[in-house]
């Protein structure tokens, strides 16, 4: 397919492409992401292929509001609620227990799913107009560095492998999100990014 190049004012066009089963690249608050409809198996397979990503590595989900968690996650505990209230929108991915609505393809057969609400107006607008969560990974070939701007290197690697690239210019972030998993009353840091372990523990301590 031929990749369409879009700007911020073309968000509606991007959502139409996603709704038709397409995949695309767009800004988040951390790095540029590549995403698609989270329940479309064909689109998910294209996303994995475009990134050259191993199928045993899960893809996370982006939401634009808490309501979008309804039906896709279960067993939300008080610590997870505190983390969402404190760090969403922002660079924190929380690993939740998933429902059967979330495809095993997306989670690589795991019974959990990573979800985040990005702090980027263009990305939030895209998700809002799309009307449901978007499966999103960093817009890079697997095991290569992520990027916070659209350059010739990104275009070369994804041109004609994605349906659109929404170029929002250079974004402030350049580090993938922090990832946490709450088990019982313990917060496990799976990847430390812009939000530190100390930031998280301080919030939890003050909430008690």
C-alpha cells in the first residue's frame, strides 16, 4: 500500500484509516507510536509484521479516558486506581488483568494487558475520534531505538508498510514509558522510564 503523510489537522482522516482496518504512525507523549484497532486480528498481524516484532512479545493499548477500560480489564485494585489518578495522562503503563475482549494475539497469550493514557493532545484526539482503545507499540523496528520525530530513517523503514504517518513534529519525550505491574500490595517496576520508582512509591505512600 502507499503510505499517506498527514499533519495534526488530519486526525479525522487518520481515524478513518484505522476504522477501515489500517495501521499508522502517530505521536504520543514519549515516542512516536505505531498502532491499529486493538481487536482487529488482521491489523494486529500487519503491525507485528511492519515492526518485525516477535509474536511472543505483547503489544500495549492506549486509551483517552478511564471509561475505555470498561470491558477490557478486570480486578482493578486501589493501588492501580491511585496510579491512574496520579500519573494519567502520562508516561506510565500499567499491566492489568484482561478480559476475553482483548485478543490473545495482542497479549501473546498472556492474561494481562498493558494500558496507558498518553499526555499528548494529538494522540488523545486520535483515540477519542477513533472511539475505542488503540493497540500501540513504539514506531521502530524491534530491538532498534525508538524515535521522537519523523525523519528519513523512520520513513524509509515504514513507507508502504503502514497506511499513514501523522507527523506532529518533534515531541518533547524521547524515552518509552515506565511499566508497572501491581501484585497484591506490591508495585513491580518492569521498565523504568520517565516516571521513577521513587515517584511511584511517594504517591502510594501519600495515598495511604
